[in-house]
C-alpha cells in the first residue's frame, strides 16, 4: 500500500505544492510558525460506491494517507495545504484523492472609528474519484464509452471578506467568492458539460444573547453559469441552443452553546433554493439540519459527535426511472452520524502523536430505489505532528 502511495504521480504534485507554500512563507518576511503533520488511518467501509441493497455492496478494507501544511498567523500572509489519498486494495475503483491549497492575506483597518478585519485569498482544489454507476454497480459508461472520470474536477476560488465587531461582541461579516470549476472533458454525444462559474455573496451576523449563548444568521445569493450545458423542457429533454443558469438563495440560522471552554454544542438549520433560467424543470430545495457536540475531556483526550440530516427535492418533477448518467437527477433524504475520539500519546518526551478513532453511519432514501443506500465506516489511525 505504501509503495502504491509513493508511486502515485500526485505525490510529486504535492511535493511541488508544499515547496510553493514554503516559498510563500519566506516571502512574507520575519519568523514564520509552520505546522506540518502527517496522518494515516484505515478500517472497513461497508459500501464504498453507495450502492443500493439489490446490487449487494461488499465490505471493503481501506486506508487514507493525509498530509497537512499551514502557518499560524494573526495578520499578514498565510497559506494552507492538504492532500488526502484513499486506497481500497480489494476494489481500487474506490480509490480517491483530494488536494487543496489556500493562499491569502489578512489584516485590519479603521474607518469611522470602527475597526474592520479583512481577508483576501485564493484556493485551489484537485479532486479525483472513479464514477461507479448506481444502476449497474460497474464502471459508468455513456454510449458504450467509459466515463469513470466524469466527476473529476479542478476548482479555483477567489475570496474576499470584511467584518467588524461591536462593543457588545456582535460580529457583522460580508463575504464574496468567485468560483471556476473545470470537470473532466468528454466528446460523447448527448453527455452534458458540468463546467461552470459563479459569483457568491453571503452576509452573516453573530451575536451573544448571553455569556454562554450565541446566535448566527446568514443569507446568501449566487448565480451559476454553465459553459456548455442545455436547459430541459418539462419532459426532461434538452432544449437546443439554450444555456443553463441557476439562481441560488441561501438561508441559515445557527445556535452555539458553550457552557465552558472545553465543551461546545452547535445547532444549524439551513435551506437552499435553486431556480433554473428555463421552465423550472431543475428547480430544487435543499434543507439541512446539523447538530454537533465536542468535549475536551482532559489535556490529552477529545471526543466529538455530529448528526446531519438533509432533504434534497425537486420542486416540479419526480425521477423518470430511465437510466441516467447524471448524479444530480435524483432526490434524496437521510442522515449522517459521526463519532470521533482522539488521544494524544507521548513519544520521545513530546505529545506529537495522536491516536484517532472514528465511526460513521450514513443512511439515505430516495423516490428511485437505485439511490437508496446505507453505509458504515469504522477506522483507527494516527496523526504525527512533525513541526
């Protein structure tokens, strides 16, 4: 497994990325506090491809290698980098990788006797994962040609945010994001192109209602334009010479309870409405509930648990039942429950080694039986902080 990881071409890519990060740290001037850590964990995955029960998904062992690099900062230049690679030795179709880089600048200024914080950044993500058909359980094809790289992409974001706090500790924040997302290209008749760009605006307010209680409210809006993707009519057929666009409206209400420094409970309710620029065939609503709790048990031990329930539904249609190669054509609702436990271990007189346990349970339903699935992941691993 280790040989496979070292042989991966993405390791060379990551090495180059880390070098760039270090150069950025030196350019920022002065002493730079850098964090570099590596982690590895492995376990069992009961359904790597999220297949329905009739396709008889098999339990597969897996391992994940993870490397992270960042600098600790308050103001000035900053960078973060992370690369993760998953390996399924019994079914390499489950292998995936995700590499992320983030560079930016953070500082402060005063205006009208108010102190503002601002941040400008650019981030880049490269994601690779095999597309296994939820209909057949085999590598996905279209018109007899393989499309296993259908959902591989490179995404670039340009970000800006500005915020300030009142004397009562209420925070106001405005954020902007310009995203360009480039999916794998195919020249297959009838296969749409996922490439898109969007401009996203979000405004949120977080205020304390009491010493241990905070409330956060957020609204957002963005428009997504596809490079070469058609709209659909009310029958789901593509409209020739049309250009698909989406308008999104986002809402979030959150509550944070922190009775002590070591304990935090968070609750979020959010909704996202999507409208297409055609007849509304692809209009959707996505509702989400998120609940989490974390506790620092002592200097060495940490425990966390989270529950996410979501409901994604089309407003003006139901699934047709025809075989489709578009993973966003089905409705679904379900939950994801995750439990984490971490313990720092002493190595050579230092606590740079952390033992990690995780259990995750996922269960989703859909109006189309092919997209009903459940999945459990159990893993154990270690994280080593190099610097």
